[in-house]
C-alpha cells in the first residue's frame, strides 16, 4: 500500500501539470469534443506515466551484489511496553487511506441516493432506449446513463429543450466521464487538480449539450431564457449531468462565441514536453525514497537503532537468510534473502577497468562474514543531529571492491538526509581491505550495494542513548526470541528461551554457517542461537 501511496502522489503531480497546460491553452476554445478528448487523455497519461521506468544510465545486465551477512539481527530490550513510533510518512499514509475511505463511501452513498430517486419516479417514455422518469419535488433536470430525470412541474410545461439537452448528454456518454472522474477523486481527493478537472469536463458536457440543442433548430434567445429560469433549481447530484451544472454565464458566452480556429488544436503538442519531464522525473531513484519509508525496512542489511526512554538496544547487521519475525520486546530475529544473478555481469570499461556485479569468487571481508557483522555493529553510529530531529530512513551506498581489495568509489544511491548519508558513507570508507573477488582466476573489481537502515525506537526522546556493542545486554528483563530458529543453551537444544533471565546470561551468539547446518540439520536452516549462561 505504501507504493500505491507514492504512485498516487506521482499521479497528482501529472494531473496538476497537465491541467495547467490545458487551462492556459485550450479552456477558452470552442472545439468542445476535442477538449473533452484531451482531458480524458490527460487522465489516462497521468495514470500511466508514473508506471514508466527506465534507467538514466547504461545499466549492466547483472544485478549489483549486496553485502551478505549470514547472521541474525539481535535486538535486546528490557521488559515493558515499547512505544510505537509513527513517522511523518506513515501519518500521511494513514490520513490518505482515511480520505480514500471517506470519499469512496460518499460516492457509493450518492449512487444509492440517485437510484432511489429514480426508482421513486414514474417512467413516462422509453423510446430510443432512453427512459424519461418524472419525479415529484423541485428537482433540476438531469441525466444519468440512459435515464432522464425531470420534475413533474417541468414535464407539465414545455420540456422539448430540456429533453433535447439531456438526450445530448446520454448520446455523448457523459455519465461515463463523470464516473471516471469520481473514481479518480476517490484516490486523488487531496489533489485540487482532480476536482478542477472534473469541473472542466462537466463544463464541456454542458457546452456540447447546448450546442446540440441549438443545432436542433432551437431559438438561442428562447433557450437562454429557459436556462435562466432553471438556474434557480437545486442540484442534488453532482455526479449526474444537471441542466444547470455549469456556470450560466460561461454557457451563454460559449453559445455566442465565434468558433475557434482549428489550428489552435496544435497547442496540445505542448503536452509532449510535460510528459517527457514527468517520465524523466519518475525514472530517478529518489522518487522512491518516501515509499521505502512507508514500507518495512527489513531489507536493509545494516541497521542502526537509537532507543528511547533509557532502554538499551542492540542492533547487528541484517542477514541474507530465510525470513524470521519481528518482536516489539525481547530479542527478535529479522532476515532477508539476498539474490545473486548470473550471466553477463560486468559494467562498461576495458579489461583492466571492468567492474563486475557477480564473479566466481566474491570479495571477502577480513575474517569472513561474522567478522564483517561484528565490525559493522561496533562502528555504525546514529548521528546526533539526525536523532535529535527524529530523522529516520534507509540509505543505500554503492561502492566497488577493486582488484587490490580496496573499498573505492562509495556513493549514495538512495539518500535520506545529509547526516545519515554521511554516516553511511563513513562506515563504508572506513572499511579495511577486503580479499578481492576473482573471475577466471584473476583479481577483478566488484560492485556492491549496502543498505543501511536508521531507526529511532520510541521517537525523539531516545537521543541520549548510544548504540551499544552487539554483545551488550540490558541490565534486567527476560529473554525472548521470535522466529523459527534453533536454540542451544550451554550446549543443549531447548524449545524456548523466554524463561531465561537476562541477568543469568553471559553471552549470545548467532550462527548460520555450513558447519552449523551440517551439525544440526534442517532444524538449523534459519539459524542457531547459542546462549551461554553465567556459572553459579
């Protein structure tokens, strides 16, 4: 749903840009049918363009490798209730969903009320597949789909012009346009352009219907006088095509206006550069940053947590393993599967400068993956200024392990703020030399991406707490683990460890290497938690 929220924001930007172009260039012209087609095309383009994605750079066929840390996240907190953190992005998403629900219910209620009104009337004519329904009360004439609704008073008078006008709405399928606009407004309720676009379409509908009445041989002055008399009626259903829906002054002006030069339609070509700008804007990675704030950040391979309320917290790098479970309290295991692709896996460049995505032997951190995990956990800091401002998010850093094992060219591929970006770059730049990757027996450069998630547990009040060492534990509280992992306490397998008091624990270690799986079998496929208790 978070991604749909971002999609809705992109649609809103497109609608606004295209509506402004239409309003400036075409809204005063008299080719009503063409303008209507343009507005419908605007809706279609606004819905489709945010779905268009292409790379702004020459992309490799392979996928850049991730730093894979084969271990579980360890997150320890004391007993008690952890406060829920609501980010600005999540709050905006909740407001958006509530708005969607409200306007969806409002739309459904309007449809129900409309059909109830039509069912309460009597059908006096059904020729040509169009039903004319007469209802009691002072209701302004309107049409909906294949139905014309008119008050008994208007029908008893001279309804020729009214019926001709409403039949023009039906023949033009104007109700379908209104349904489309109403559906759009349900999801774009926050966007003034969506409401204004519907109003423009309704104006065009009235212009087309007025033109049809005059083309039928009606006297313009007599018809305009009838419109003035009917302008005082109530408009009960904004979704229907009311006779007096549009501004009367605008309609009379359009009736009297000289036909526009058809060549002015060429102005619509200016929509092309607006569409091009939209496509380019939506192709950039930063357009997705808000969506990643709303979505679960469990795909980050390294997480820094700033706890609140004086409760110590431990957060080790995330893993490439089977999915585990999160827990509000206790020690929670989180996991993610890191995918590696094969095939044409090199970036552009000569043989000496070639940078690979995947190779036969991937680069290795000194001491292996467990050492990398410990090094990251010990060195990753939460920037004080970001914590004080309550800034959270995920930074993605790309870098290259060159042929000599040096970490080179670190760049921020996805940004959150300057402070968090700088910390993510610092952690990468400070890495020691790696064992370089090899392809065909030769040392080669390999590109990596490292997602680093920064979260604040409990909100902004946690700014006074430092990130603790991976093996530090709270002073009190009980131990609890979520997820399908194997527990080994003092060398013995146990079913659960929730009854162990943290005061009695000396150390916790998490492993998921080949030796561990070979030793314990399938029970260890999601990782093994080794707990060593204090000797009494």
